[in-house]
């Protein structure tokens, strides 16, 4: 059932569907591993996170995990928390399923769906310890800026889903998008507190692994900005 506070019509989605073909291993992952590590979420249904993971450990949700390398590394390093990854692109989902199997992770599950819909309909208020949004599509052309996922609407959804004292952590290597993120999040100071201080970016925490994409960007002179906010 849709919340009256967050109606089903919304102007943003968390993705644009662009994907290549699956490898043989990724096809096997969907056949054999999805039933173990995937979440078949019926839209409109509230997710029982304790039942999903089999315990009541804090849950961190990542929006758009890409190939899942950094998410799997974080779940492996921090077994005291459960991790829920959301991604729509099948090759990335298949890759992460294979990583979960290889690393033997019991604290990581995967949803293949629009993250905005999951946050709106599937997550109970205050149910998450944190949310991560790393390197979202920057939509660099001005006419496409309205497609950027970080918006006042998303911040309202995050504020509802994250417990008081929990965190929202974003990162981008696109400076104009970083500046927009900073302005938008600082503008919601009644909901979130900037951990680095107003108008400041946070140092990259050791908990966020450097990705291949990020290392390549650093070599090309693309600075990465981290934004870490605490739910009031």
C-alpha cells in the first residue's frame, strides 16, 4: 500500500536502464544464486529486514552498487551489520551474486528494482542504519540535471528511512554535481547534519574502498568528493 506522504507518482528514478549481455557465469548466478541471495520484492509490500537476514543487526542500504565490488568488500569487512544492495542492471547484479558466493557472505542481499520505489514503499520508517550513494550518474548536460537522483524528494525519503543518528554517505567525482549535492543536503539541515561542517566535504573514510573507477579518475585528475551526513 502506498504511503499518503509519498504518493506513487514521482519525478525521479534511481536509474536509466543501459546494460550489456550477461556472461555465462552471470547467467548461472541468476539461476543458482539469486534464490539464495536475491530479494523478490513485490512493489508496495513492506520488507521485514529482520526476517530477511535472520537477525536484528543494523542494516545499510546502497543505491546503485554498480558491479558490487566495493559493496561486497564493505560487507566482508563489517560483519556486524547487514547490507542491502539495490541495482537494476543485470550484469552488475550477476557479478555481485558471484562475489557473495565466493566470499561466503551471509550479511548481504540484493534487490533488482528502482531504489526510489523501494525506499518509498518497502522500507519502514527508521529501519536503516545508513544509506550509501556512490558515483551516481552525474547527468552533466544542463537539460538533464533534473534526472539526477539526489533531490529534495530523495532527501525526504532518506530522512524517513534512516534512524536518528544514522548516516547518509554520498560520493561523486563530478565537481559540479558534488557542489549541487552539498548545497541540497546542507539545505536540509533540519533533517541531516553535515559531519564535516556546513559547506564542507568529508575526508574519504577508510570504510569506503577505493574502486578501480576511482583510482582511474584520480590518475586523470578527477577529485572525488565524499559527503557524510547524520540523521538528526
